[in-house]
C-alpha cells in the first residue's frame, strides 16, 4: 500500500466505525489459516506484517476489532514483528492453553450431561464434594470451586479412572499421568486429544475389563493415550507436513538421544521428502535449500523444538513428549509402548 493511500484507508475505516457505532453493532474480523498466505516465509512475513500493522491502526476504533490466530512459529518469528509499536499487539496476546484442571472439568461436564448417567453422576459429585453444578439452559457445568481445587477434583477423577496406572503406585498416579502423557514439550494439551483418550479408554474397558472396579481400567487409559497420539500425529502432518519424513526416519530410535543420533538418520532421501512437502505447504521457518550446509543440521532440530515436538534435556540431549513419540514409534525406557507400524 502506498503512503498516499493511507489517509484514504484511515478515513474509510473511521467512517465505517461511526456507522457501526450509530447502528449499535461491532465488527469482528478474524484472521486464521495464515500459513496459506504464501508458499514461502518471505511472502508470509510481508503479508502478515501488513495485516498486523492494519490491526495496530484499528486499535483506536471503537466498533472494529481484529483477532489473529497465529501458529507458534509465526508468533516467534521476530522478522514478522519488525514494525513500529508492534509490542502493543504482542502484549495483548492470549495463549490458547488448557490447564489439566479445565480439561478434567470438560470430561466431567460431558458425563454430567449424558442422557443415561448424567443425573446420577451429578448427584455423586455433589454428595462427594459438597459443590453444586452450574446450570444454564439445562446444560450443567462444573463450578470453578471444583476445577480449581485439586483436593476436590482429584478424588472425582480417581473415582472414574482409578488411583494408579497399574496395580499400585509404582506405575504412577493416574491424575497426573494422563495430562503428562498428553502434553507437548511446552506442557500444552489439545482438548481433542484429551477427550479422545477418555473415549477410547471407555470403549476398551467395556470390551475387555467390564467388571473392573472403576469405570476406566489403567490398560484402557494407556490405549486411549496411544489413540490420542495417533490422532495428534495426523494433525501435525496436516499442519506441518515436513515433520513427517523427519520423524518417520527416527522410528525405532530411543530417546533421550544425542542430536547426532537423530540427524544421522536424516539421509539425502529423507531431506528430499522434506523439500517435497515444503513445496506443498509452508516449509520449516529456518528451512534452507541445504540444511546440512556447513554441517548444521541443527536448523531443523530448532524448528522441531519450536513446535514443541522435541525438547532438550538439562544435559543437552533431545527428548520427545509421549503424545508424539508414541505415534511415531519412537522408544523410551519405561514409556508407553509405541503401536506397531501399519
């Protein structure tokens, strides 16, 4: 946009804002799927920076609001934010994150509104905790008094899923085990993954452990995590298709591992596949035509760390959260067993 056009755009926006004000309406403009702006990062940076600058200009308007859904690799790309007063936008960002207590609250809400068992479950929770449900238009939600109090919430979750991930405490506490094994490297959990894990666990328990003391058997919960991992992998493949050849090459690897244990598996054929995927969708942010130039395959490791698919241990080795590790068939001593390759 040329400088001579800026006053005209400003006048148009102000006129639109006044009309919305007179009509008592608010216009919300949502920007999503921004990885489709261009096929390379230079193009994405140019267009996204322009859109963000427009959003900054609109902050003074009363009835026009803009919301951007940014991928982690975009939000962390400093080149996108090289414009005046960009910090005002970054300071107003909101992380789309779900703490484990809210995710458990989501599960409780689904059970509480079930046509068959909802009533009985609501009575059980109120009797056990002394906390009433919040009702709105015949939909029951757990009170924050419940979801923000581990001493109240944990016994309810354990009544559903059992106290331990085995016959005793040696396998870990179910209440903490589930979110840990469904988190990425930045402790983020997808609500979809969480619900899928419980759904699969319920199906597996009904098929194989119908007489179990609690509604969910610990083996069924492990199966649920495996299913959630497979689905999360499909989501990653869709959003970041270049991840697939890199981690497929790591199948059978045991983590934690040294960086060279991973990069040594990235053969020229593997990198060729990365190139092919990058031509169809936005490539890794640090991607170059030769990621092994000067012996620095670490650029791709950095991209995987940025996506929270990998993380570094305190001694500099690479590790992978179970939500990705299981789906890609990567091993870890004592971890959830990866599924057989299909």
